[in-house]
């Protein structure tokens, strides 16, 4: 990233249900962990974190200033209150800038599919992110998927068609389909029953032969 994302955090001793008291004070609980970093509970300012993480993806480097010491991390998971929509907890993965790691990179669909303008249809996007491997500093925030090649209903874009920057290795299956366009659904007019001189609702005449014969015999 051009602009470094830095979040100030403090080690947290409060756990369990007592964490709700921090939330009521405008604090956001979280945790930092990594392969060579001991799992550490933390808390941050909720308003500040909400602003700084706006638009940040899972492949964006986030520097956590933990009590004066900076640690490069990746946003591993964030939880939200389903009703209010505010953050309730965040997990940060501490990384070594000199060690190659794998991460999920968000796809950004750009351009227009010509077939949509000429014939109409529905754009289908099968996946929203792909897995790559790189040094943490080389991880792209997003990868562009150019839709301009979708000029027919038979055309499609696969993972192999995505432009991958130098220093990044693609881990997702190259043949996996990313995007395509399907033809619009045409609703057929209901076909009315043809009345061939007969009332289709009329019940067929039932001849109870056996019953008539019994009545004649009587």
C-alpha cells in the first residue's frame, strides 16, 4: 500500500464476559497471533479502527503498534454485530516480512462485458477471491478481472486469465471459472387449450353397462 495502515493497540487482561464492559466504553477487543508470535489479547479504539480498516482486504499489511512496538500483520478475521453492523472482535495474524506466506486476495471486476450491451444477459461471478503466495510486502490488495473479453455467451474468464504481478505465485486452480454471462430467460406465453367444438370442462359420459343390465333383468 502507498499509505501505511497503523493501528494503536494495548495488551488486554480482561477476558470472557467482562469484555463487554470494554465494548460499552468504545473499545474493540481483538487478538494477535502468528507462527513465531505468542497469542496476545488486545484492545483498540473502536472508532479509530473502523475508519482505518475501511476498504482494507485480507492481503493488506496492517501495522499494529502494540504498546509502542510495531508488528506487521494481516487481517485474519473480523466479527460484527448483525443488528448494529459495528465491529465486535478482530483477529490479526503477525507475519515475518522476510518469509513467504499464502493469503486470499480479493478480486475486483472492471470494464464492461460487450455481450451484456448487445444481447443482454446476467453476469455470473463464481468466485470473489483467489489464493496466492508471496512475501507479505508483495501481496496485492486486489486483483483486477477485465470483463471486456466476455463478447459472447460461450466466452468465460478463468483464474489463468488474471494478470498476476511479479513475485506472486498463484495457488488457486488455474482452470477455475471466474466469470461468464448467461443468456436472459425468455418467459413463454401460456398456451390456451383449443376447444374443438367440445366443452373441455364437461365430464365424460359414463355408461354403467353392468348396472343397466341388472335393472333390465329386474
